[in-house]
């Protein structure tokens, strides 16, 4: 994968847009790029920027999604205090607006968080809830199987 080209493309796109909404999405995409490169600290920088824009604009839908992404990035750095804060807030926002896909992602991310925190019972409960939602409410075998893979990895 050509991370440098993608990073260059995203940063150029930020310069070229006057839209804060577009900028928030680009920052979020940069966050995922850095997660993919196993640089969660850098990912956090960009996820924070997207959340700041979302909250300033009152965009609950995107704020919830981006908070969940920020929460999983914090989880991967081991900063479980900030991880929990953003995962809980993000899940609450996506549930308020009825976004089932992101609710299922939130349960997945909280399952991963609980696994890292050593709360295996809670990890299993959240991951099973995510699995059920992906399989039965969203209809994504792929995402449901991804959650099963995580369950097997944590040995529950």
C-alpha cells in the first residue's frame, strides 16, 4: 500500500476545500490511514480534529462515528481512560440517532477495549451484541465474521 501517496492526497484535499464538513471527513480518513500504518498516536490527532469540527457544527451523527474511531485509537495506545470516555460518548450519540451500523461498530470497539482492560466477560458480551447486530440487523456476514475472529483471538 502506498501510504505516502494517500497521505499526500488527503493533505492536499484539506488545503483545497473550504468545507468544514469535508475537512472533518478527510481528517477521519487520515486517522484510519495512520491506524492502518500502526501509528495510533498520529491517528488520534486527526480523529480529534474531526470530532472538534463535528461538535462545533452540532453534527451528532458524524461526532458519534468519529468519537468511536477516536476511542478505538486510544484503546490501541493503551490509554484506556480516554478510550472509555470516547467510546461511551460515541456509542451514546449513535444510539440517540438510531445508527445501527455504528452502534454495532461501537459494541465491537467496546468489546476490544474491554479485552485490553482485562474485562473478558464484558468483552464477550459486547462482541456478541456486535455480532448479532451485524449478522441479523445489518446483514453483513463479513463484519459478523470479523467480530467472531476477534472473539476467538481473545479466547472467550
